[in-house]
C-alpha cells in the first residue's frame, strides 16, 4: 500500500515538473515578401542539329576538331570526290554535245530545212543534258560538308579515311548564342502566373546552374506549350537566355527560379514545426495554455522560414522550440515573444 502511494506521489511530482517547464511561444509574422520557386529545367541550344553525309564515300579531309567554334559556310569535312568529279566531266561533255546538236538543228530550222518536231527534240535533248549536269554538280557539292550556321562542333563520329554511307551521322552542331531552357509548371501555379501577368511584359526568370550558382543573364518566358500533360497536370514553359560567354551548353541541367511577390504572407520559423507521415504540424497554445497539435499547409519555403498557406491565423500562438518535450493537449507555461523579435534571429529575406 505504501508503495502504491509512493508511485502516485512520484507521478504527481513528475507531472508538476513537466508543467513547470516554460516554453517560448510567438505568433506568425505577417509581412509582404518575395518567394523564390524552383523548377527542374533542361537546357537546350537555340539550334542543335545532326550533320549527316549526303553521299557515300571515304572521308578525305577533316578540317575541324571537337568543341571548335565554326562560322556559317565554313568547310568541315570533304568526302573523296573523284567518282563524282568524273560524273560531272561526263555530264559536261554530254551537255556540250547536245548544245552543238541543238545549234546545228536551229540553224537548219531557221532555213526551213528541218521539221519543227526535229527542232523540238533537239531542244529537249539539250535541256535534259543541262539538267543532268546540274544534278551531277549537286552531288559533287555534297562531298563538301559545310556549317549551315555558326556554332560549336560536337563529337566526331568518323575519322579520316572512314567509309560513310548516305545519311550516316558525322557530328552535331550547336548554336549556343542563346539557350532555350524548358521546365514544367503545375496548373495552379500557371493560373496564378497568368493572373499576375495580364497586360504585363513577359515573365522574367533566373537560372540556377548545377553547381548552385546563379547564371549571370536573366531569361524571358517566350513560349508556353498549348496543352497540359494529363498524367502530371503540368504545362511546359520555354525560357530564352542570352549566352554571351558560351558558359551554357546543350544538355546541361539546372533550376529555373521564378520570384513571386506574396502580400501579407504568414511566416513562421521552420523549427516550430514537426512532421508526422509527411504532414507538417505545429503546437498551438490556446487561452488556457493547452498545447494542441494542428496540421498546417506550406505555401513556400524561405531560409529557416515557412510561408503558411492554411492552418494558422495571425492571432494564433505557436510553440517555438522544445516540441519533443510536449504531449498533445498538455498544459504548459509559456513566455510570449514578439514575432519581429523571433524573426530577427533568423535569416529572413523579404521586402
């Protein structure tokens, strides 16, 4: 019997000690701020093509190297032209013969010595020979592969002496003077952005590169895809970035950063929250100093701070620290700190 009373006395003493603990509480800070939202992005060249052989033959000469910048029209590769040059010479001879035949027939026709039909046939043979000469010249021209635009040469898939077939990949060429950066935006955020951009200039965005540094140039969202992806609920944006130093290359990844103003944002310290099954909670203290767990929704995240979308109002008092020492519906002693004082100890970036 004495043991039972002793245990009850110990529990009461322990409960009194828990109740005697004091916790700092505060209210959400209401303030206008700027929120940065990140979107995973794929970086592409404004013009990126494959250069393929248009004729079959051996690579006679390679005039460039991988990663080299070339000018529009610059000669890059030459396929051995001997066979095609022979075809051109033969076509020239045929065209010359047809021309002489045509001129002789024309002279006779002018004197009414030959029938008009014979004159027409001579003219047709001459036209055919000229067309065949033009065709062989075109094929000969295909033995020289030139840059269709200024850009950077990619990996070389052939070497000097390689036998290439018609249509075989030789290299790639990228125009990196400007870059297209693609990223996906959820439907709700798309609608909010369209509301805020009505009658305004295009959406300005920034690019955070893979090393965490911000790209020096600002981009503009110039294209929004026509359809939403029904599986993801996203729509694709395309932002264009100037690339004067050539730092960005085709195939890089990064994050697009869109800065949006939040008026009267409700902000709390991240340390005042805890998670249960991927849901975020805070302890809200009522007028009787009873701490009750309440789920919140986070609209955005700043360094050390959450912007609350729902679950709190500006009058609520929340426990700031020591959350593991509190049980739900437990009465506690509190010390109230002003929101401005609490936030002054955090790295708050707002306007």
